[in-house]
């Protein structure tokens, strides 16, 4: 029999308060996105206003609620703790997220255990977010040139140090796809040799579109001609004398290149088929100037000073005096509800901005403590680091650290870097000792293979695994093969053949 009846059931569901929604949303916004969000809130909330200096008033007068952000933390490497704060926006595993945020369970977790951003659209019934609120929308815009290059750099097999060099070079690329800046200055800033920077750049020259990251028009055209297998001495001479081509001095060009009129016409036609601005075809918004959220400076007394960039911190207050005026003048229930909602929203926004600033400072300070060797000695000294290490050190959830490090930049004596730049892979130790940097393991593998010619023996990947295990490095054979291929080293069979030929 089918019928209707009332039934009471008890169950558990994901419950996220609107206040926590807003705190999480603010935490992962970049400084530009935060500024746009604050402007929108100022327009719709009459009780919010920007703080323009210290408020005055008679004793006993109600003062505006203010966000007093500790914008400086002098590093003490004894405990790694910066200014307190951030608990209100931290992801506690016992009430909101469980083991991880809804979008960070299962497949969303990366190989090294670092969670990605939360996909709130997967939250089930029983207290999930309202439709469209806080959900990640699909990104339908075209990728920018810089995003395109960064994606290729991630797949290029770079070591952590070389990947950092590549990202620095990509930041020096202009809208047309040309590398603008001094390589020697970049090498000095990163603490590496100019030869290594040039090696990384040579690999980047293999990125798509062809000709990208060239330092001049002739170099851009040369890269494209090499790909087409059309770069020969005559074409090289033509590229060295493009000024004569611009003047239409074809007679002089023919003499320099040693070709006849027909060949010269074909060479010029080939040049016209090339793309002098390989980066011009990419869509997306124009590049925004990176404004760091955190400044790191050397402390004369030793260590590092970590300071928030006050220029990126919106200073808001809730005008309690104006709130009292409008609240006393409200007559209808609708007016009273509107005033109460505005007051609650303004109060929580001020507190959320304060907690956001303190949380960013806390996470950045711990990252600086962990990577102080990089700041002191250069990119070669990046230590293995993941989200869990930072989260455990500051007593927060991994997902909170992930949100803090997204779209946040830090200015250091070695340049401006995204906070995620400092998270590098690690290789386990077979004897339970300290972790080994992936870069150090790659260097050890390369040294072993470089010594093959002198020893007269060629090491297989299995033998390399055994030697590394004897040195206390626990690594799989497939990982050795992956690192060897990333270093562009042929297999042991091919190396034996090369030794016999030599």
C-alpha cells in the first residue's frame, strides 16, 4: 500500500556557517581579488567604511570596531611561531572537514600528499553551500601566455632548482613572447651560475609556440628555422643582417650570403612565413604586476624579518555611531532586519580580514623558517617541503595552508616568488634518517653516470638503485629512470653502444 506519513530521522551532514564560508573565501583570494571584493562590500553595506587614521571622540563615546593586524613578525627560529591568529579560518578536522575538505578526498589528493583546493560543489545535502555561493566555477577563458609556459615548465622534467629558475625566466617574458631582462642578474639573484640559467633557457626554447622566450628577433626566427630544418649558414648570415633586408639592400645581402637572386627570394619568403611575435596569439587578461603580500628582509641581528605588505591589506571599520543612529530610526521589521544584517556582516568582515592577515603571516613565517637556506645561499639549497610539514608546525589543517599559499607572493632578497614555489619534492631515506632533496638525488645519479667512462662499466637503472640504497636513499627503479630521462641521459644499453663506438 502506498501512502503518506511523517517520519523523523537523525543524520549527519556537512554544515558550514555563512561566516565560515566567507572566511574561507577571503583566505584564498589574491590581493587584487580581495580589493575588488572589499569595494563591492563597501558599496552595499552602509555601516562599512575605510579606516582613515585614528578615530577621535570624547571619552566614553562608542568607537568604530577596528581590525588591528599585526603586520610584522620578527623571525625566531627556536619555535617557528609567528603572530597568533588564524584559528577562526583554520580547517578543523573534527567538525567541518573530517579528514579533508570535500574536494580533497581521494583523487583530488596529489601524489606527495598535498591537497588541492576544495571543490565545494561536491558538498552534499544537509547544510551545503547555497547555489552558486563559494563554488568553483569552470574557467572558460583562454589560458594566458604565462600560464601556458608555466604548464610546460611543470612537465619538462626540471629538478626543483631548475624549475624555480624556469619560473623566474617565464616571469621575464613580455606579451610578445620575448625574454626581457639580464640573465646574469637573474643568476646572481638566484645564487646559481650563468651557465645553469642558460641551460634552463635552452630547454625552455623547446616550449610551444616555437620561438618563445627568445632574446631578440633574430634568435626567435632562428629557433623557428631550426625546427623546420631550414637553418643553414646562408640563413644565419641573413638573420645577422636584417637591417640590410629592412633597407631592401638585396644586392649586398646576396654577396654576404653567397646566393643568387632566386635563392635570396626563397629565403626572404621563408622569413615572411615565420612568426616574429610568437606570444601575440594568446588570449586571457593582460599580465598584472605582481604585488607581494609578504616582505622578507635580512635581520642585521641574524635571521629574517617577515612583514605583511600593508599596502595590500584593506583597513575597514564598522561605524558603530552611525549604526546607533539608523537602528534607532528603524520602524518596520524589514528596516530593523536590514540594519541588523548589515551590522553582523560588517562586524564579521572586519574580523575575517584580521584573521586572514594573521594567518598569511603565520604560514609565511614558517615557510621562511623552513627555507632559510634558500634565502641565504640560493636555489640549490631548497629543502624538501610539503603542506603537512608547515601545517603541523603551526597547528593548522593542510587545506588551510593550501588556501593561504594560493595566489600569494612573497618578496625576498632573491626575488618575488609565489608561496607554492617553496614546496619541493622529497626522497625518503632508507635508514629512517633525514629526507633527501630530489635535486640532490638527481645530481648523485648524474655523477654516477658521468663516471662510467673512467670505470669502464655502464650502470643499469637497477644497479643505480642498489648504490643509492647503500647510501641510505630509498628510491624506486622507475623513479631513477624518470630522473635519468629528465636529465636527457640515454639508457644503459644506448650508453654501452656509445662507449664501444668511442
